């Protein structure tokens, strides 16, 4: 199976920077390396296009995401994205891309701090792509993979909830 | 979404026993607790029916697995099973159950030692169940969720490979 | 052996707060719980007196640290403290306390992110206190336990170095 | 500071072997690599002389340990050793080596499974060596560094206890 990963940064990719004494978004996909060591049956294409907290993502960035998705030969796409504006990006993509299977995922806690949540979200995304699904924009978070408009982030409790 | 987990043990659930100085299969599903803390959108029913290394699993055990699957009201089933005889169990189930969506998964390394692999395999299973799939017996391992007869364990290199 | 732990916060105790999307200093000593589960031979008294980044620590805070050390019946003291002003606090204590064995320690990376560094620094502190040492103020960091004026933090590379 | 590490194997060094489906003692000191990445102030000499479960260690092996200690130019020695016969080895060494500072340590749970316990024991050993201590044979385990005849392993509960 071929999957293109569009990596835009977000909490998923944050790592501790001991010089700054804070977490920052890494520009590489080093958080994915442990996952890739176990996905030898998948042909991943990785595009590290942005390294942003999702609060910084605007429509110019979303156009870059779209261009990279359209430029890819692969039908199956996983977008790694910060959680705060994940739904906005999903809606923006939904209005502009009709012929791809796109699952957007991310994490509430950096994979470098909580392996379980980040890996769960990412792996549920590719598990879903293994089925025969309709083209569209999906979100994979907290146990669910569903159409992007069926799930939202409850910022008070820090969880994604199905509507 | 409702999913029944049939837990038969296997490497997935092994934990270090410091009195014995060796790994043993825990009879509970404690390895799943970290996963459950992030799957608040899923209604899991957990049946810890066996705590066996899969080399010990015979057809009597498989009949117990089948009875528990048939007794469940849920259509979606995840079976956690040791890797060595996972394919034999899948074939046995395939001949006897026709009306359920069953994904068998497990791990090459205990979740207590390598969080990434075990969580990946489990989460890809429920990600797959989120799609509209045909009834059948599937295996979720190493990046893939597919019909059980399309994947096998290469015991020399310790990896599941797609045929 | 009896040891009083004076916990002032610092990076050692930082944990990820998923609502804020950032690390914060926990007011409890929850980072020490994993250590305590293995130190059943030590009678630890824990005083969580501050929960500060060490850049915020001033002489008023240092006077609180001193009061708590002097109020303790124990001779052996471990102070957990942020790394940026650890040496200033050590000098301040050295001028005011003469009759205790005090080891100051901390971490460059939160224990919740890198177990190895934080545990190393803390355990080297109590290992040192197991020897017959002269009263004084010591720092335990990055492989060394020595008089506080023999070691400093190189902020450019994020390491403590022996002079 | 210069410290020679005599690595004889033991649980400390065990890692999961996914082909065998069991833990084995690695012949290298790879478990120490994470520790070494934070001990840049220490000049460690590492001798990987044995890779044995301590139940297999006999006096021939102990003579090899002694020869390696005597051949080292360093006064400060850490011996990594399985816990079951740690006290026997300590007694054997005590009768034959009088001019070195030797701390024997190990772990009840492999460092690859529980980072905290193994790192604690090892770091308390070098913390102790940073003090001016009398020559002798010490054991560093579970919060304590003391003369080897003051501590023993309670095999029923899996803990080292001070007498």
C-alpha cells in the first residue's frame, strides 16, 4: 500500500529543546521513525512541508497543503496537523479536493512524551485507509476515524469528541 | 462505536515478573489501560478469556474464542492473540463465523517493552473497523489490515509480511 | 537512612499540560513516585515547598528553602531545584548553613520526558549521601557530585561541566 | 573522575529478542548508552567481560572479574552483575582485593523495561564513588550503597533489604 504523509508539524511532532527549556516543533519527521521501523509493509512517501503549531496555520498554509496533496501520485493521504485548527483545515480541504482519501490526524500530547496517544491516532488513520472507503476528508483521533464534520475538539477537557 | 475485545494473551500482554525473572502473560488486560485512557469515544467490551502464549493454543481454545464471539451482541470484534498461531486461528474462525467483522491482532514485542509496535497494531485494527467493511476475518499487523490469508509471519526475521 | 527532600520545582518536575499545550511545574512530587517505588530502604521526608522555574527564584525563596532545611531533624538533605540558578542558591545556602549535608540536584530535561537524566542526577545525590562526607553544599549533575563551586552550567550547550 | 565498569551481564542488560520470544543478556553494554549520553564529566572505561545470568556465575568467572579489576589502572570500579549471586561474588572479591573502591550493582528489572530502577542503582554507585570512601566492596541497590555484607536479596519479594 502507498500512503503519502503530509507533515505540517503540530503537537504530534514536538520535542523538548533543552537549550530553550521548552518544547518546539521539529521540522523533520523524527517522531515517525519509530513507527516506520514497524511499517515495513507500507510504502510511505513523507513530505515535511510545515513545522507549525496549528494556531499559526492560515489559508496560505492550507493552500500549500493542498498543492502537495494534488502533486502526489498517491490516492491515500495522511495529514499530520495540530489539533486546534484541524477541523478548519479539514473543511478547507473538503471544499477543494474531491478525489483523494485524506485522513487528518495529530495528538494532544507530543509523541516524545506520550507514545500511546500519538501512535494510536496515526495507526488508526492507516488502518482506516486499508479499507475500501469513499473519497473524502476524515479525522482520526481518540479511538475514532470519521468524516471531519462528525468530530470536534473540546478545548476545556482536551479531548476530541464525536458529535 | 461498540467493539468487543477478545483477549487471549500472547506477547502483546506479557509483562516482566521480577520474582520469576522472566516475562509472563498477564491474565488481565492491563496493557490495554493506557490505550483505553485515550479511546473515550469507543464503547469497548473486554473479555479476558485466555492468557496463553499462542504456541499453546489448540482447537479447544479456538472453540472458546468462537463461543465468546458468538455470545457477544457486538458485530465488531478485535481478537488479541499471540503471533505464532495467529493465522491458524484465523483460518479456524473463518470456517465457522460468517456474520462478524473480526480483526485479529497482537505484537512481536510486549507492549510493556515496546509501546509503539503493540499500540500501532491494536489501533490499526479499530481504525479499520471504523470503515464500512465486509464481514470476515482480518489480521492487523505491521502497517497492514487485510484478509487473514494475505499475510503471514516470517519467523526467521520476526516480521509479518504481505504475500 | 533518613533524607529530607526539599522540592522547589524546576525542570525536573515539569509535566505536559494538555489544556495549556505546554509544560508546567507540578506542585506535587509526582515525578518522584517512580523513584520511591524502588527506594524502600530509605526513609524520605518530602517537603514540596515551591513549584518554580529556577529563573523565578529569588532570595526570599532561598530563605524559605533555608528555613525548611533548618526545621528538619534530618542531617541529609536533597534539594530539587531548577538548573539556571542552582549555583546561586548553592552559594546563598553555603553562607548560611554549616551543619548539614546538602546535595542540590535537578535536570535539564523533565523526568516525564527523559527518565534517564533526572533519575541519574537524583540517585547520584543519595548515593553520595551514603558515604561519610563533610558537611557542606554539593551539586549532583551529569555524572558528578562535588562541591557546588566546582561545577557550573554551560547554557550554550545545555550541560553541567566540572571546572 | 575515572571509573572502570566491569560488565558481567545480569538482568540489568537483558533485552527482548523477538526471534526467540524471550529476554536474553546482551554481550554489549548498550543499556549503558543512554546513561553515558549524560555522564560527559566521567571518564568511563567499559569492560564487557561476561554476558551471564548470575545463577550461571561460578568462581572461574569470579576469577576473571578479579583479573580485570586488577588489570585496570583505575581505583574506582563499578561491577554490573546479576542479583541472585551478587552477594557471593562480593564476598569472593572481598577476600581477594583490598586496594580498590568497588561498587557492585545490577537490577531486578531490565533497564530496557524499567528505566528507573536500573538507572537509580547505577547512578547511586557512581554518586557514592564521588565521596572519599574507604577501600572495600560495596553494593548499590534500592536506595542504598553500603558494605556488601549489610544488604541481601529477599527472593520472595524481589527486593534488596538492608539488614
